[in-house]
C-alpha cells in the first residue's frame, strides 16, 4: 500500500465511497485486494481520529437519532455455534446522531441494540454538544434511560413511534409492513412538536445503504470482519460530512454539512481525506 501514489489511493477511496465493493474496486483500479483493505484500515483509523478531535463543542439545535441494521460474518440465523453470542458475528447495528438543520452526522457507534451501547452512544453525543438541544428518536425504549442518564433535565426529548399494520399474506419476507400511523410522545422537557421527526436521519440511512456496498441488502458484499465494517463507516461519515455537498444545503452555494456547521470553509476532496493517513500529531483541518 505504501507504494501507491496519492492519485491511486484517491481512486481507490473514491470507488469505495461511491458504493463499490472491495472486489469491484480491485477490478476498477487494478489494485490488489489486501492493498485495498490495508488502505481502508489506514484511512478509516485516520477518519476516526479526526472525527474524535474536531467534532466537538457543536452548537446543534435539533438532533435525530436512529439505528441501522447490518450483519457481519454471517446472518444471525447462520452463525456457527462456536461464535454464537460473540460481538462481530451476526447482527450489528450502527447508531447515528444527525443534526436536522445542517445534516451533520454528530456521532456514530457500531455496536449492538442494547442498553450498554445506547448509553455509550448517547454519552458521546452529549460530550460533543455545547448547548441544550431538542432530540428525537424512534420508539426504542433503551433511549429513555440512556438520555436521562446523560442529559438529565437539560434536554427537550421526544420519541416518534411508528404504528405498523398487518403484513399482507403472500408478501415476500423482505417486504416491510405498511406504516399506518405515527405517535409523537414527549419524554423530557418542552420539544417543539412540529419538529418531532426522524425523517432526516432515516434518509441518511438510505444514503448509507447506497454508498457502502457492505450495507446493501441481499448481496454477498457484507462485512466479513467487524473492524473493516467500522473502518468503512468512519470513512463514509468523513466523506459525507466534509467532501459530499448536500442538496439541502445548495443555497446560496454548494456546501457540505461540515461547511454549514462551520467546521470547514470549503468542500474537501478525496485527496484531502487520504492525506490524513500517517499524521501522528493532531491533524490540521483542510480549509
């Protein structure tokens, strides 16, 4: 991997962030599979470090949280007995917190859909904020205690609970049940009921499935090792926050979520992201 030029590295990363699989990227760029995996590891670790250092003291006002399902090694029903119950084999959930105004992904966590992971995730969200926020989640009950423990009374928190109808007979098992209604319930503080929504974070979940091949349903491009799933997620959110102009932020000029938040003054290039690799000291933002 060290022999690759910055241009070749950028081509590989560009292919990955646009939804290509590892094998497809090998064919497109003429790069060996292990070289691509090593590059994904290095850039993923650099993105994690940058996110941890610079996405702090944020003045967000309206946050939305959600979890998106994926699996690693094998689907839960097909995990070998010797790996059953071990994290990294079977179901894996990615927790996401999104700023509804700037579309910035404030925090993310690859884990399980448990109280422990909810607590870790919400505590990280809280540590990155500088002011009181309104926060909306889905109806997952683990959020209630996690948010209460992290924020106490210093939050306006509500849940948007979807009500699903019966699954029609003869429907394919991958077809979701129809959502027949929603219920908005205030849990803490005084949230603006007109802003109780998870629409933006759910739309971002679709972006994840479109831009990371290992999140695409019904393919064999799933993650085989947990750490590479984490590297891919870290790279995706760095690209999403800093290098991909968001259509909702196009007025008065094309902007990324990082630009709308004040974390950057220009749109990053893939090359800017690749240049984070190997920086031992605190990385310098690309403005």
